C-alpha cells in the first residue's frame, strides 16, 4: 500500500490494492452509480464548482463531470485517484486538506463518512466542509438510513449483476459498530470491515452545527441526503 497505514478497525480482502480504510480499488471501479448524481444535480446550481471529499475511484465524480460540474476530487489513496478522469484530483486525508483560501459552490461528503467512529475525524471532516464552502454555497452530506444496522444479514442483487451483502454490525463500544460488507461478482469477491458511529438526527444536526453549518433541508424522503449551509 505504498507506505499508507491501515486505519485501526478497518480492513479489506480481495484482488488488487486495498486503501487504508479497507476499500478495494478494483471493486470501486466496478460498482455502479446509483441516484446520487440526480440528488446532487437537483440540489445545486447548474455548472457549480464541487469539492468532492472522499471521491474514491470516481463512481460519482464521472457522472457529475458529464453533467457539466467542475469537480475537484479529493482522496487519501493515490491508487483510487488514478482511476478518476475529467476532474482535478488532490491526494490528501480530508481532515488535513490544504487548498489555501480556495472555496467552492458545493462541498460533498458522501459514502457515510460523517459516521466515522472517531469523534476527532468526524469533526475534522465537517470543519473541512465548512472551511471550503463559499458563503451562499451548500454542503451535501450522505447519512446512513434509519435501519442501516438492523435486520442483518441483508443482501441486494444489483441490476448490473453483482451482490452486495451487509453481513453484520457488531457493537465495539462507545456507540461505535464494526460493520462487515461483502461484494460478490461472477469472477471476484471482496470484503470490507469498517467502523460506524450511529447518529440520531439530533446528534447529527448537533455535530453539523458545531462545525459552523446548519441543516437547510433533507433532500430525500429517507433522510439519507442532507443539504447544509454556512451558519
């Protein structure tokens, strides 16, 4: 992993390079995009400048670029960023991102990153969102669904032909859970184990407020996508 440290509590198995948080690069090049680009496009101005934090291999980046957005894609994995096309890329942990006094119309924190098990990391992520969103801009955050940790194991066969399975979610203390996911394709199988802190709506909104933001509205009926603005 080219000297990158694995984050404690995070791991992954399967073919190819694995990032510090257990994500397999090849897996993330194969996963299909969902409704994320539609949700984002409906919530922000056409052609907006977007700072995408934790872009991975560009699964959401690429559709946004195709729709005319100007994307700066940030990830701590150089191997992930090698897969990104059409966007400016920056290799950095989100919490310590340094872009000077640059600001963006939209800052995006997807992939449930706000559920980091480490309070310091989560607060750092949200501070980065606040730092780089321009006045009058918006921060888009993806939360876990209400039943994310319930009724496990559960699986979904994606129309593209692969199976995603959330196998288990075990408490490991201090409100944090260890989640194990599996991804099965005809020719390959990956697993990922990661930490997740469950957040009530009130706790989530409190952490957002502590970073100098306020929830503007929930963009989806399930409450998973949220639009916040500078307080």
